[in-house]
């Protein structure tokens, strides 16, 4: 990536000034919602509403056109009717805008590929970067820039989400808000991708230490080769989780009218993704859950998992799920088994899954956690717990051993609501909690798969195969 | 099933009197929790606490032993230490108790198979029915009988749940409570099943019109042949959904110590279940979600599904999921396509999935619902909706067309919480709402599979093959 590209993308994702072209005084209009979100969420740079009809919107001086502004503007958000977009883009070029986000729809997805082609040409020739058209905007939470008309995240996290569906981003933000979970640092709704594709964005963010995981909802790629090439480099430093839309015939037909994307052969995608070390999500929920563990934890040293539970049936189901999703259920070392047998009541099941039965006191959990975490035959831990007397104490024990032994940990804490203190303690300490055993297992399985990929890659690298 | 059996099981599930043997004054003890649940939840029959140490517990006269009670008692709940259980069971026999629930643990699951065998013999010889040991009890919500020490459901539903894991029942009750959803009518925690197995329970409830679906968590069967034989009869009148624990090697090992069950070969189970028309759940969530649609709806006439959405990406993903789970995405009739093209804005995608795009007004949904529900090429409908201005109006439209055309309907309503008015309107009208598209798709797929099974069975029947 050239220095100029980096500089331009910086202007897009952390601009010092932004113009909203098509800003509006009417409350329901996108041009109003976006301007309002930029102002209210605390963007600290200069904000220029642009609309020839007004002198002022939301207390800000409003300009007739971009060319009226004397200072240089980094970013332009375009919310004008589709017919006016091309003219506005040309103006942006004239005004030497570095980046634009075209919210307006009515292009490739509606069969109007020509205009998109023209915009794409302008971008290529001028070096101006264009996101969209037909998109929901960009969230850059560290810049407090919400050039965005969907739901607003309550909390900021460490995940970069690139999506061909703004609605999906809105859905996931709602999901996280409901649970008061931090998730996204940056969200880029790429829409029809007439200029910027995923490759450029992941390359730009690959060196950003704040981003711990990259999550992508993808319908189609214009430059598939480049995506795979860039992803292959990026996955060595950051995990990439992709949910691919349009796998089915009906789904592929729908992507055409949704973002004008050719979904392409799923078999080819699958093979290329695997080779590039991309983790493929099987569903929306699986994508979120996987990103959550990647955002907080680290790949384990190996794939041997321990299950600790006080719930018999759910423990059995968790073991079944581990086998289904390719996790290797550890055989505890003889020493661990001996110690557990010595210290736990005789009716506890000392094997893996380790069933502490019924309603154990926190001490029983402490014994189990201590022996299991310290066992060399254990690389990662899945805990299926609750409801417990002393649940908070148990949650704190889990955090202690997780921190001490640095073994990736996922918890399914069975609870009537998402806001118990136990869940809070775990989440705030970097341990994701899940609603169901299968969620914890699948997320852990993804972490193990990624660990294996990194190991293979580092072996390849050390052998000079790269 | 003999009249005597029916009469005895009636005494178990809707008794007119209950004794709690091992009732306790100490708050944390199971003997206290169970007695307290029976009293507080409004059981209207006679309640007899039994404990030689007390004269009164929770305001009720307490007896030294069962034999002290002069009236006949229908049901005895046994919560004494494992060593005392056999003696108590013999007393129950002497007192001509019809049914007993043995909560106490420490039998087959702890290797003590002999005592279980003796209890089983007593039951067989006397005709007294025994549930357990090592179980969480029974919930009979219509009798307001909560002989149960786990979480209590906030609302009553139409599902019978038979489970070898009390913890799992507790987990699911918590899940439903959190969402304020009705789910269970009856819950039977069968534990080690020394006497009563699933077969007897499903046979008893098969003629109960209030029960709309049967949900089973199963670790092992003692009499597999009988279960399949009874299930084959019952599935013709009521759907049975089974989650099988102990599929994996580690899982099977865990079932041994959990309920003393031999999990058996999964391949044999799979084949037998399929032949019996049993719907197999792949996970806890899938079991709940499937039971929810069965509890409220009816098998469709065919398998052609329509997807209606205002969320592009989630619509694409729903179509992908339909193909993955074997649902046939309908090709709308020419008439429907024509009418939709005529009535909807040009930027809506008139195909299946039907994408109403962005933020449609309720009228647009009404047009879509009317044409799609009335299309003969559509047997069932999946709607992926929200967030919407006028969401309540849309929810009411969905209910109207669902009622008019009687086509099974599942909704994924994208919302920040489970208690929006839209969700309430749908749920109260018999339309289950799901968190994610895959949940709706899998549930609908189960409904279609069941419909196909019923059709095949009725053809077999009419040909005299049965």
C-alpha cells in the first residue's frame, strides 16, 4: 500500500473535516439523520452541511456547494438523489476531497451500472477514494465519526466490520446494544463497491493495533484475486471472519438486486478462503460469536479442550458439540485426575467433561479450575455454569485462572438475563459469555483452527516456503 | 395402555393429594424448596409434609411417616438421603401410593445399580409408578403442581418436555422466562429411569389435546424397541422432537456418570428416529425453537417457502439458509409477480426473497403479504423484518394474513430487545419470532419435514401397509 493511499484512507476513516452533501432540515431524511449523528456523537473536526436551500442546519452554517468552502475538506458524505450523484462526485474531485462516502442508492443494484463505472473512473484517475454507492455509511468510533444512518452502538469494541449489507450491521449493533456488549471499532458499509473493496480496507487496518479481529459480510468480489492475496497477508497478523451471502441459487439471485454483486461459485470461495486462512462463519450468530472471542483472546497453543460444568446434561451436549466441531477433548493427566479425586466430593465426575454436579459451592469450582488450568494436557477451557449460589465468586475465580495460565476460555453462563454480575465480570475481563453451549464450542473451534493455521504458516515461513 | 396404567399416571401428573417425604424446615434444602413450590404455586389438593423431626413445616401439619396418614395419597415425592430411599419406597407400596417421584441421587449414576433394580422390581410387582431417582421432579402446570426444585416457568405453554437432565430444563425455563414466552405445560425430569421411561409418558399424553408438541432430551433408553414402537404411533398425532445427548465418545462417557445411561450407537438411533417420524434437534436452541413453532402452528400443505424482508443482506442469508436446510424456495406465480411489480415501487426486488428494501411503510408490507400469502405456489412464509416505522401495524398485517390463509409463518424480527410490541403481537397470535434468520429457517424446515412424514404415513395407511 503506497503512502498516498494510506494518507487518503486516513482521511476517510479519521478525517479532520467532513462535508455532508445533501444535508437536510427534515427530520426523517437521511441527510438529516447523518448530519445529526455526526454532530451529536461528538466528532471534533470541522463539519460542513451542504444544501443550496438552507443557510443553516442544526445550528451549523450551511454552504450552497462544496466549492464555496475555502478550507480543504477531507471527507464528503453524499446523500443527494441518485441523478445528482455524478455531478457531486465531479465537484468533490475539483475540490480535492480525499474521500467520499456515497449513501445514495439507485445504481448497479438497480441495473444502472454506467454511472457507477464513471464514478469508478474518476476515483481511479484522481486518487480520490469512494465508498459505496448504496451504503449505510461509516462508523469510526475512535474519531467519534458516525457518518451513518443505522442504529448507533452503545459501546465501542475492537472489531472492524466490513459489510455489503448495512441492514445486517444495524441488526448486529442492535444485538450488541441489547446485551450491552462492546463490539465494533469501525464499521464500513461498502454497498456496491464501485471503488473501494474489502482488500484495501483490511490492508489499511492490518497495522492498526486497536483492531483485534476483522469481520466481513461479503456478497461478491470484483477483484477476488487481490482480496485473497491481501487476506493471506493480513490473516498472519489479524483474524478475518467471513460470512458469505449468496451461496444458494436464490441467495445469489438476491445479491444481484441487493448490491449488484455476482455471488460466484461457492466452492471456489471456500477453497480460496481456506488457503488464505480466513475463518468462514456459518451464520450471522456464528460470525458475531467468533468475532467476540477473537476480539478478546488469543490462539491457544494446541487444540486440547477441557469442559468444566455443574450442569450434567448441558455438559454432555457440550462434549457432543466439541466432537461435531472438531475440538479435541483432552484426556486429563494422571496427576490432575488424582488431585481432583482427592479434593472433590466422590459424586463428582472426574473426567472430561468434569461435572461438579448440582449446586456446587464456589470452592469446588476453584479446585476444578486450578487443577484443570494447570494441566499441560489442556490448551483451552469451556465452562458451562450456573445458576449458582456464589456465582460472582466463581466468575472471579475463572478470571484469575484465565489470567494466570493464559489459556483461551469461553463460558456459557446459564442465566435468565444477560446482565447478571457474573456475565459482567467475565465480559469485562476478556472472557466472552455465550447463551448456548454450541455457541461457546463453535467460537473456540474457530480459535483453534486459526491457531493451527498460524502454526502451519510459521512452519512454512521458517522453511522458506513463502 | 391399560386403564389401570392411565389411572396411575393420572395420579402422578394430576394427583389430588401429595406427600413430600423428607420435607424440611431448612431453607436451602431440596425438601424445603419442593414443599414450598408445591404450596406457593397453588396446588389445590391435599399436601402432606413428612419428617419425623417436625410437627409442622410452612404452616402444614407434618407427619412422622406415610403410614400415619389416614387418607389415601396419590403421589409421594421422595427427598430423603439415598440410603433411606429403598425403605421409603417400601412404605409407599404399603400405603398404596399410586405414583412416586424420587428426587434423591446416588444410585445408578454413582454405580449403585442394585438399589435401583430393587425399586424397579417393587414398582413392577405393585403397579406403583416411579419417576427417577436422581431427578429434578415434575411440573404439571394445569394442576399447579410444581414438585420441582429448579427455576419456575413464568408462563404456561403447550409443550410436554421429558428430560434426562433437570439442569437442562432449568436452563430452558430461564431462557423462556427471560423472553416472557410460554413454553411448557408439563416437565418430567426422568433422571435414571428405574421404572418410568419416555415411552409410557408420551403414550399417556398422546391423547391430551392441550399438548401440542413433545420435546425430549434423551441420553439413553433401556427399552429402545418400545420407545420407537410407541413413538411411531404418537408422531401421527403429535410431533416429537428429540435432542440426543451422548453422541460423541466423551459425551457417552459423561452420560454414564450423569444418569447411568448407555448412550448407544448414534447411527442406530438416527435410523430408528427417522423411521418413527421423530424430529431430531441438532442443539438445545434448535430443540426449543422447533418446539415453539410446533406448539403454535400446523404442518404446511407443501414445502414451498416464501421469504419477505426489508433487509437486503439478512434476506440473502435467509435464502442461503433455506437451501442449506432443505427448504424449497418457491417461484412465485406469474400473477403474483405481475401484481407485485404493479403495486410496489420499482426499486423493490420482485422475486423470492422479496426485498421491500430500506425502510418501507406498512402499506408496502401489506401489498407484499397479500399477494404472497394468496399465491398457490407458496405453502409457508418466513419474514425477516425490522426495524420499521409502523412495525406494530406490519405485525398486525402479518397476523391477519396468517389467520386468513393458514400458512405456517415464522418471523425473525430484528429488534434491540425481546419485548417490543411487534414481537408481542406476533407471539400472542401464534407466530413464533426468532432472533436470527437461521432459527426461523430451521424451525420451518422441521415443520415441513414433519408434514412430509405425515403425508407419507397417510399414504401408507390408505394403502394398507400398516
